C-alpha cells in the first residue's frame, strides 16, 4: 500500500503549468517548470521564485522557551533577537546532525524553527521528547504556514516595491514581522538557499497561491527542486540527508559556524563538539572539481593518487554556471590540501578531481 504524497497549496498550480512533479521527502514537488538550466540562470542573473511550503514549522512557547531552545540547538540562542534569525543544528548526543534549521525569535517566549520537510515529524518527536523537563509547549504548525523563496540579484528591488517596509538595507538572516506584502500579512526574512540575494516569505497557508500568482505577473521565473539543488551546490550549501546526517557533526559537515560549544550553557552534543573544536575532527567536507569526464554522484568513493580510500562524495552535479562537474565530499582531515588531486570511483573507472573551495558560483 502506497502512502499518498503531501501537497502544498500550490500543487494544482504545478499541474496547470505542466511542471514535472516528483516525490521529495513525502511531498509532491516540481523538479522543474521549464528546464533546470533556465530556472538556475534566472536566479543567478534575474529573479526566480520557489515554493518551499513543504518545509516544516515547529513553534516553541512557554516560560522556559529560551532555555529549552538553547539546550536543543548547537548555536548560541543568545544571538537571537526579534529581528535577527540564526542558522543552527539539532544534534544528538554524539554531535550528529538530526537536522539543520533556521530559528526565529518571534517574541520573548516564542520561537519558530524552520526544519527540513523530510525531517519534520522526526524533529517534532525528538524535540517533544526533550521538552519533558522544561516548562514549554512544542507545536507542529506546518499546516498553518505557506513559504515562498524569491531569489536573485533583482529580487530585493521587486520586494521593496510591494512591501510597506524598507528592505533595501536588510542583511542576511535579518527579518521583519507583520509586514504587508501584496496586502497580505507575512514574515519577511532576508535568507535563502541559492547563494544569491533574496528573501523567504512566511505567510498564511491560504495566502500562498495569491502571493505566488501576483509575483509571477512580473519578470519572475517559477523554479523547481532541480534548480534549487544546482544553485545550492554551486554555493557550497549542504543538504541534510546527503551532506549532513546523524553521523556527521557540524565540524565534519562544514557548518562549524553553527556550533558554539564554548558557551557556558549545556546543550545536547556539546561535549563531542567541544572536543572537535579544541582538538579537530577526523573528517572534513571539501569542494571538488572533476577534471576528467563524468559526474560525481552521492556515495561515490574518493581515493588519493596512491589508491588509499579517503572519503566519499556526498553531493554532485554539473554546474550550469561553469559547465564543470562539481561535488561536495567528506574526506579524512589528514588527506586535505587545497588544490590536491584525488580520484573518484565513477562506476567501473576512476576519474581525476581536485580539491577546491566549496563555493563555486561563477557568473
């Protein structure tokens, strides 16, 4: 018996516009509307629009909400304000990443966690389990919210024309509440998953279609998961389930900035992360550029030129911006050297690659 896929408020819009729809994290989502390259380039040079309403929203409220958020997340919740969000990780006791997420402080005792779609139920259950010793309420509010991401170098100007606030100077992870956007009430966050300027729009679920349709009246290109993946990979941004997992820590997964194990407060996984910060982790995430022919895919093994196994590819694609085959890989830390050549096992042959910066955006 197959489980019916979940649908965002925009599902019928996908169907009506002939989008190619695939299963993603239990959701029916568009992989592309026209072509991945066209949508990718729209975001790199103009404006693209993504439906990300499949993402999960978990709200934490109560007298000890701050203490609880500090306890379950790897970053320092003291850096949160009612206008500044934070990227962080939900870790297990071994420091492994249950999920990576963005946290918003909506009020003194009210926090909103934006979690990955495939992990929403798992995260909610984990967080609820940890809350038993805290005076807090944990609610899965995912059905209440719609979420859109408008991304690209021209996005800021368009958003500024249709809001009742000035967004021209908003910086990364700055957000504004109770914003009017096309006459709808939204939370507006300067954030995204593309490596470009842009905003994420949190609205009422029932307002999602109207905002989407009004944005598409302008020179805005609807984009699917395919472009979202190539854009984030060019920017060196990790994907949970591939580049980040429950057996990979923030120091191993390349998001060390999201871990603050030297703070005074205790949090889940702190002891492991503190040791890795002070003594180094045994693995690290690197960018790869394939020199030979072939595309590196998730799970492909990585070897040094002497034939020693040093790691594996976690994500790989052909970059629409550069035309090069690029990847992220997790390798033994002592095998790392910028510019070093390595070998990737692509089916029955080995293809040469070199270690490069993770952010490989080119225009």
